[in-house]
C-alpha cells in the first residue's frame, strides 16, 4: 500500500461545501455553496448556446451538486453543430448565496451581450502585456524555452487574481498542501512579481497585512511581543501539524519583512510602505527583539542569540542560532529601524500615526539596531564555513552518495529523529542565506559554504535546486548550476518528485525565474542597488529578460561577449556591471563588453571533501548511511 505523504491533501471527514441554492432555466444553471467552517460563499454559473440547422431539443436540470443540460440532435451529414459553454465564478467572504446567484446571472448576461470575441480580446490584451513584462528568452534552447514559458504561465495563473488573498503553494492547479500558504510566496514568488507585475506583488503583500491581527494573536500564544506569522495557513491560524518542522520556523517573519523591503526598494511605493508595510516591519522586529536574548561574553562583550528555532532545512529542527534565521532577522531589525527613522524625517503625519497605533517607543527602535549589531552569525575557523547552527558540525555526515535511490526522499523512509541526528539537508539553508543576504558575505565565504553544504543537500524539497543553481553559478560551478536549474525547471513537467498529480509547485516555477535572472543573469538588488555579473550558460546564444524598476522597464540582453541594457519605458536606470556604474537612458542602448561569463570550476563529485578530517575538538569527520525501516505516518512537511 502507498505510504502516507505529508505533502498531499488530507481527506475530509465531512462536507466542506454546503449546498445553499440551485437554479436553472432553459440554457443556464447556477449552483451556490457556503464553506462549512469559514462561512465564505461561492457560486458557479454556466450558460450554453447552440448553433445548428439540425432539429434539436434540450433539457436542463439542477440538484444540490449537479447541473446538467442535455441536447438531443437529429444530426445530418454536412450540417455543422456549434455548442458554446460559458462558465463564471463568484465568491465572497460575507455575501449570501442568493446574491451570488444574481451576480452569476448578471455576468452571464454581459457575456451574452458583448460576445465571446470581446472577452477573448480582453484576455489576449492581458496576456500580451504579461509576456511583454515577464517573458525570458533562452537563445538556442527551444526545449528549455518551452518549459520556461510553461513555468511563467503557471505564475500568471496563480497570481493574477490573488487580490490580497495570497498565493497558495499549488496555485489553482491542485489540492496539494490543502490550499495553504507558506513562506514560499515572499521568497520565491514576490521577487518575480515585483519585477514583472508590481501591482500584483502589492496584492500578494497585502495578504500579510490583512493577517496582521491574527499574527499578533499568534505571537501572544507563543509568549512573544509583536507579530508572528504562521508557517502554514489560510486564515491566519497555524495549520502545521508538527511544530518542529512548522511552527518553529520563525524565519517566516523575516521572510515577510524581506519581501516588503524589496518591494519598496524596487518600486519606490513609499505610500504603501508607510500605510501598510511599516506596521508589518515594526511588529516583526518586535518579535525578534523579544525572541532573542543577550549573552555576556568573556571580557564583557554582549552578543544577541536566537534559540529554539528551525531554519528552511526541515531535516534539522529546533536549534540554536540557525544561520539563515539570524541573518534574516538581522536584516528585519535593521530595515524596521531605518524605516521608522525615515518616516520621522520625511512624513511626520505617517510617523505619528504609526507611533500612536502601535504604541511605539523611541528606545524600541534603538534596541532593534543594537540587536542587529550584536546578532550572532556563527563561523567555524577550522573548516572555514558558517555552521548551520551551534550543534550542526558535531553530528556525523549523512553519506548521500551511497544512499540507495529507493530510500529517497528521506522524509518518507526515515523517522525524523533519525534524520535529525545527522548533517543532512532537505533544502538549502545557509546557501539560501548567502543568496538573500549576499552583500553580507565574501566570495570566498560563499564558495566555502557552497562546497561544504552541497554534498549533504538532498534536494528532497522542490525549493532547493533553484537556490543551489543561483549560488553555484555565482561561485563558478556552472555545470552544477545548469543541473540544478533543470531539476527545478522540470520538477512538474517530468514529475521528478512523483507528486505532480497534487498540483504544480508554484514556488518552484517562481524559483525558475530566480535561477534565470539572479543566477544566469547575475542580477543582485541588495537595498535597491541594481548590479549584474552574468553567467550565460555554455551553448546559449543569449539570455533576455525585462525588469520593471520603479517606473521604467529595462530589457537585459546577455550574449557571450556582452550585455546590453535598453530602457523601453519612462526614465533612466542606474546600475552597475561587475563594479562599474552605468546610467541607461531611454532610446540609447548601453552595451557593456564582457571578458568572460565568470569563473568555471569542475563540478563537485565523490564523497564529502571533509570526510577524514579533524574537527576543532580532534574528532574525525565520518559519513554514514543509517539503516532504514520504512514507516507509514512520517511527520514532516515539504
């Protein structure tokens, strides 16, 4: 029998949609429902028309869960039959089913009046605009090009009508994860939306604004000040069944703050940030200042620590000073403090409203700066890397090279406690921190960290490969960057994780765009400063993509020997290529010669490079494969 998979949707023991109304006439039908627990209502209306010179008759009927229209036609050879079906949906948080019935019928009336061609033209116009702002060209790679556009289309479907309601992990493609929202949105989807559809990005962020009251309640439940966003949710309540791999991922607060800051830096939408985003940044900063604590070091120095958390890697849980969590929390604290000071200097009315609404004290802001400056970011001098957490390097390495394929993914073949005893990652953790906070680390540190963590990263999460691709490209492992990119590109098209039946991995499709633009395109945008260091893959004639930066659309065209920037709309764009600044003005493409596409190193192969070496305490680093006893009911989440 097939084992339990926590990534799949659970079955319900009761009806979710309660029938409220069914209606029909000669060609139309409407069914309306109310969601059992939330009280939300939904209606679906269907209209039919037939064009034929053949004699026919029709019968329409509706029941609670069925709407049927049957045509009986005396079909004659050579006489065409054209049947058109129009389907409309209406939903609301509080409108009764009777109103949705009326709305469905009015919408069907408009469709009948304006005709199919009208709506086709509107859809064509929307999609033309989407592709103008979002398409990524992979020159000379038709197969990759087709798959990339498939991923981009998935993003369009998932995000186009989010309207402040968030983007679930499977978008609208399946029931996997039961429609829940995760931190994936802010890290993998919002960057794409900021650069291609800023208005949609703002809608996605407004989802977190709408959940801020529940996040405050969640923080109180967890004995913290400020706000704590749930790791897995729909309505603001924590829906994770396993705290170690869910609730303990406090980093979601910093991920949300990161997305708000990136949106403001790249769009210049100060009004949204002052009106809505500031409260999110303040409340998340409060949470970090309260969650962490000060420790007095030898000699009297103070350092700020965060204990009892889980990073993005769910194969290591409830640890102290997780590197990713700490560097993201540090950025959250600094961004919040800087924003409050900015508001005080530039918009006193907004500042006083924020202070009054949140009872914000001056000493709080100073404390955030102090916490950020004192934040512990671990570094191991013996191995020259950033440990994932305080105890990570004391465990033995999991020998992934010699782990049988039938024991993958680990979460379905080993109990979590077995996995927790080893150095093994479900997905990029430290490496994700190197990407998102890349200006905080040197090139040598990034390379050393990548070389250490890559051999023990399973990729059991679909979120991992695209991040590994970005950093692999940056530090010179170009073939590995391509391999990881392809693993993300085809995760659903080739069903690489054997769960495409549950829906498309929307975050992975967003990650594909990240790998193309940040990885091969070499884009970095720390604090809103646009820089490029391209890594065009061998065999590609070019890589071309648009970026919406404030009011300007910048088109980037990378070839083996140059990168060309063209401003297609509005004003000039300031950027840098490998440290040299440029100002790109409309009507004057800027061509920058490239001597190369960055360093190219041989791919990492074989056993972990540190096997057999000695730790600081003198012990020898070993790599082992634990015995597996397959068990149904593993507790973990993808």
